[in-house]
C-alpha cells in the first residue's frame, strides 16, 4: 500500500484493517444491490439491474458503490446534496427521503433516489442510498417520453420529500406515489425494495462502526478515497499535457427532425488534472432531449475518465470507485447548452447524449492512449418502452427495455458484440421474461446480418430484435445514432448506424426516427430495433487472415466482404484461407 501521510485521519490504522474495511464497504454496496433487484417487480430493475446503491457521508461523499449502472450510482452524491439543501439539514433518525428532481442532483425524473440516514448516537454520519428507474412517472405518455414541453411534463417531481419521518410512513405521500402513475403496483414494489436495500446498508455500516469504532471506519473511508484519487492522478499524469478534441452529431431532438445537434468535446489535461469541456455543443432544445448537468453529464465524464485511465480489469490492485475518483476531473458546459439546460427545460431523455460524450472523449484521447482507445462505439442503447392498458386491473402495463449496443475494435481484440455499451451497464431482458409478463412476442433476436466496421480488429456487431404487440398499445423510443455511424480509428472503417423499423416486410413498413413518444400501435404490429455496429481499429488489410476466415464461418461477414474489406481470399469448399491469392490481393492494394 502507498505510504500514508502522517497528518491524515487514518495515519494510525494498520494496513490489514484498512484492507478489511475497504472490502467490507464494497461488500455492503453489492449486498444492497442484490436486495434491490431481487425484491423488485419491474423487469428494468429485476432483470436489467438498472439501479445503483452505496454508502455516503453526511456531505454526500461516496464511500462505496454497487457494480451496477454508473449513471445511477454516480448521481447519488448530487441527489444527497440536492435534498440536503432543500431540507436544510433537518434529518432525523427513522427518516426515509425520496428525491428525483433533475435540477437538484437527480439523473433524470424516472430515476428515483431513496436515502436512509445513518446516525451514530445523535450524530448524522451518513446515508445509505439507492436509485432505480421507475417504469412510469405519470408523464405525458406511458413509459419513456421525449417530446415534452418542460420538466413538469416529465411526471411528478419529488424534491427532498420525507416518505418516512421518524420511522412513520407518510401515507399521503405514499398515496401520491401510487395515484400519480400508471403502474402503481410495480412502482410500489420497486420503491419498497429500494427502502429495504437502504435499511440493510445502514445496518451493515453500523455493525462495522460497532465493531471497529467510528473513527476507524471513517478513517478507512478517507484512506480509500485518497488512495483512489492518488491512483487516478498517477495515471492521468502519464499522458502529455495538451488539449484533445473530437466532435459528432446527434440525430435530432425528437421534434425538429431536420436539425442535427453538435457534440463538441475538448479534453484539457494539465499535470494530474483533467477537464472535459463541452463548449461548442448544441444549445438547449425544446424537448426532453437535454442533459441534467450534475446528475448526468458530470457522472458520465467521471465514468469515462475512470474507465480509460484506471480500468479495474487491468489493475492488479483493488482501486475502489468512490469520491476520490471525482476529484481530478472538472466538467464544463455553458449554461443554456444541451448539456447544461436552464430550468424548467425538460431533460428526461439524456442517455444518448451522455454516451456520445464518452465516445467523444475516447476518440479525442486516442492519439495519446492508443492502447486503451477503441473504434467508435455504438454510444447509444436504443431505450424503448412498450405499453398498453390492462382493463382487468385498471392499470397500465409498461415494459422498458434497454437494447444492446456494441463496442469498437481495440488494441489486440475485436469489439464486443450485442452488449450494453459504455456507462449504461444494464442487462438484456430475456425473451421469456417479456413474453411471460407482457402481451408481447419476441419473434427475432440475433446479431445484425450486415458486417460491422472492418479493421485490424473489427468492430462489434449490433443486434436486431423484432417484437410483436398482441394487443393495442403504445411505443416510445429514446434512441439515436441512426444518422451518424460509429467512426473507425487508426485506419479502421466506420460501423453501422441504428435503425427503428415499423412492420418490416409489410406494405405499411416505415422507417421511424430514433426518437418517438407514445406512438399508438395495433395488435399485430411489429417493432424492429437494430442496434449500431461499431467501428474498426487499425487497417483492415493488416487483420490476421485466419480471423477473417473465422468471421466468415460464423456469419459475421461473407466471402465477398472478406476479399473487398480485408483482401483475404477464402476457399470455403476447403474451409481455409487461400494464402497465395490473399498475398496477391493485399500486395495489389498496397501498390501506389
């Protein structure tokens, strides 16, 4: 372990105890998450695990987090600071606070935060908190929404509301939580699961305090935050100082179909500090396609820096995700831009923009971090909601699905196929789950048949999924990336954009835009969602011919693409590479 400064709060704590308490904090967050997703009712939580859990001090500093959605967990410090400001610190033993206000720290309105205070005697020492995506918030359309006029149209706002006060549930607030949404039973179950998770986190943390003492536990938390900061700063310092930039274009705002939206990313690196500057990006828009600055944009930038510079998978040491990771990173976005909208702009549909910022950071830093960069990623997950009204229960049914993305090729490896991309980190909902609980039928679910971005290491394949409505209902999509394909790097080829197709193969087939809100559909209608295939890394003609053969045999590419894109000639009758013909094809390509 690194040498501890003598003036620190943990100077007298031995290394073994620090390690034990660091592992214990990590275990608490993981156990909280398990309770939450196992107790919940909606598939977006129970199957996709679109949640976050952690322990925080009274100022909102993060001690530990669950290994779930970075967007959720990263917003919790800002949620806590938001409701603490509203409540002016009036927190008591037994309280349970709910909060989802995107202008006061929340990620977006559907992500409800639940926080249970942790007291040691009469002193507030922290919070156990969780967030999860509620499948309906009472907005204009069931499930997901984008074509909204302001933040009030997103659903009911909870700004530091005490659901429990001194251990007693406020039944009026509980009634509002159910009466203001289309899915009261599912929401009730999910909120109760969040409460249970936070109470367990509180109890587990207090057991640590009882065993080791408050000073030791808080000192260990300080140590691990400082340790994570030092480790991240050491990695940032390794790349040259400078300004690194990239830009890309989002499809539109969900209403003005012909207006592309610029994402301008500048990464400024000085010493061990790094700034992500979005100056030059599009102005705020009149729909919900804006981004909460604290609860979403900052969180996405923290994630990108951590993932690039301090990937846990490549580190031999335990480097926890906590408040220390946030300290070296500054995030800049002009007020009034799409990444820092002014109240009361709607801002519930923010994921595509955040994903594009992260992809832009990776592309900007690729020249100085080629071993960690990727080709252009899908950088969107085509979030969709299927819904309808169930007259037998007098409630809506709502299925929210975060569709898969793909990763760009990288140094030494091909991109990952049909997997959630970048910071979303959710899981797919199994076909059986969808068909068991909703009047829907999944009729196709496979990799896209078109070739992904070619490269020395190819991009990952997107997915294609056909879902048929068995009853009349509604469909919404908060997606992007249909108009700009993921870019290749270092000579790699671009990938493929997303697609959203209504009734493919029928006379009324239509190519829908990437963003739709509450479109009426009829029983028998089919929605096809196609996720982007990602960009390649490096020159395709440098790809190992045996890997090209393997891709052809597995159906990722065909023999014509093998020759045209990679200069590899295949003898499929013999299932082998024609070495002489391949050498000739590649030599001919390299001649001036």
